[in-house]
């Protein structure tokens, strides 16, 4: 099938599929007699795997590792579990950072006064300090 057909089946833009090829996330397909790339139907579940893993916050590097675990005879479900737990810790760290940023913004917006010009705004002046 063509890249556009694969794109339609997976809801992944063709340029993204090409990017995955370039990064080694999916194999580069063989070319048909007409010179076009010939994608196999077996790539559909793999692309859905990538898309769903991205929705869970996994990076392409992590997705490649998970994908390799799936086909590696020595990989265990425990190693997949450990990867997922690492991702949870990463997400918890990012959530804590976002909460810190939100709290700082809440504090700083308290310095905004509608009667002052932007040039006089304390919020903007605070951004210039350490």
C-alpha cells in the first residue's frame, strides 16, 4: 500500500510516517515496481502501538525500546513494567514542576494592577530578576 493509504488507515500523517522511517522507529519499506514505497499491512498495528504509546507520554526513543522488548525473546513483562514505572515517575516529576510554575504564576499575577501600564507592571519587572 502507499504511504497515503497507510496514513488513512492509521490516522497518522504521511510526513510523520516518513519521519518514523528516518528515525528507525519503523522499517523502511521496499519499493514497488513503480518506484513507490510499498508498505505492508503488518505495519498498521505497529503504527497504532506508536500512536498509543505517545498518548501515554512515551518518547520515540522509549517507544523504540518498548517495541524492541515486544519482539525480543529474552525480554520479560517485568522489564515493560519497569519502563512504565519510570514513565510514571517522570510524569509525577513534571506534574510537580507544573504545580510549582502554577503557584508562582498565581503569586505573580497578584502583583498585576489594572490601573497600571504594562511598563509599570510588577509581574513584568519580577521576570527581570533572579
